[in-house]
C-alpha cells in the first residue's frame, strides 16, 4: 500500500491521505499523554493484573479515550489494546494501543512513561507515535517517510540511529525480570549485558525503542509477546536506519516471542548469536 501522495485510506474518511492518518496517530498519542499529566500525582486505584504487572485507573481511562476516538473516526478498523485486548484484522487495518507504557514508573511519578499508538495493514506498520509527556517529546514515524522527534514547542527533528557497530561500544536497553521461570533467551541476555558498554533499564518499551531510533541507546531487547509495545519500535527504528528482528533473527511479527532492535546488521547479528546461546 502506498504511504505517500493522496491515496485515500480504506476505512476512513473518503478524502483522507496517509499524511492525515499519520497526524491523527500523533494527535491520539498526544491526547493520551496530556491525560497522563493531569493524573500524575493521582493515578487512582492501582492493582496487579499479574505478578508485578500493574494497571492503574489512568491506564483504563487513557485506553477508553484512545479507543473511543478511533471508533468514532474509523468504525471498521480492528483494535488490539493492552488492557481490553481485541483482535488483529485479517484483511483490513489494525490499531495497536498501549495507553500507559511504563505503568510501574507512572505509578511512582517516574517520568519515563508514555502512550504508544500504531496502525498497521497486514504486516505493514503504517504509522506509529510514542508520546512521553513528562519528557515533552513525541516520537513518530511513517512507513517510507522517516522518523522524527517533536518537542513540546513544536520543533521537529529527524531521528537517526547511533554509530556503534559492536556490542562492546553499545548502550543496551532492556527490561528483563529474572524472578519467575527459567527462560533460556532471558538467561543469555545476561551475557549481552556483560559484553556491552553499559546497560539502560528504562521501564518503558516505547521509550526504549524511540531512544534507539534517536541514537541515545544502541540495542533494545524485549522478551514478551506484546505487539502494542513493539510495533512503534519496529517502525521507528527501521525508519531511522536500524534493524529489527525477532529473538532468533527472523522477521518481527505481531505474534513474535520478543524483539531485538539495533543500529546495524553487524551489531544485530552479534546480539542474535548471544541471545541464541552461540
């Protein structure tokens, strides 16, 4: 599907262009981020939906906001969201939503949280945005049109991955818990940590991916099957010149068991081999 020019967007207003769809994605993420800020000191009820997996009242409010605006504008589109679930369309467009990514940070008023919004058709992620309201940034990308950081004052800067080519020169971003189970890939990630320059545990997959695209870190590793977290990373890093695969080096897909993203082919292969235990 074309992502430039004036080709109408199926399922949306008849005269809508890909640029307008991309703008709507950014507006959605921004609106959720603004909601986050109004409740930063009052996240409401906090509960565990799983071991050490938090959900706050603001997660649910933000999700309702995002879903209602999408359904109002694109009633035929499918939605897959972290808290309410949903489905991936087999023939049309799908929205991937993480209303508060980094909930554990948000619950403590730690500034490293964001809203993640992505829209895809088939396996092609068309547009994505990560709004980090406490940082004042919105990171966004459109397929074939590049990736950008937009500041609170409206300036826009293109994103480009960093220049590190080896793990020993790289900053690695990963949020991995070793408390439950014995996952070989997770165990091998410890070796990645040992061989890299420094580790960054950010607490937000969306920010981690955006920071890789911006060149602030060089490697991002995720070990969960959470497409709403990783879809923005997959598009932004690719548009910023980096590499994205699943944990074994194959194409990242919505049902992948994790994600590895890096600056370049050489670094990607080095990390993949270590995660595989080679």
